[in-house]
C-alpha cells in the first residue's frame, strides 16, 4: 500500500532529523507558531492516531473522536489524552 510506504519514509526522515538535534533544541521555539519540536511531534502523533482510526473505518473514527471530546472536556490536551 503506497500510503503505508510513504508514511514509513516520512517517519524515517523525521527520525533522522530529530536524532541529530542538540538536547536543548527539543524545547526551543521554532519558526512555526513558536511551537517547539516537541509540540510539533506531539501534534503529528495525534494526527497519526486520527488517521489510523479513520483507516479502520467510520465507526472507529467516530469512537476515537468521541473519546477525545470527553477527555478534552475534562481539560486534557490532545497529547495528555
């Protein structure tokens, strides 16, 4: 499946980029909305979880979304949830 191959390639590229970062850079603001690399990776991870749920079908995505809404209503962020 091409999407799976593309995703694996993207993950490998991201890993190479992050593995070469100095320790202090992980929490330093970037040029993207002043997000830190950690913020960006957490955002990407949450997006991957949404994509996985979506790939599992409409019902799986609806369940994921509903569970996230409950946790967000409790004050949790996407990362904490």
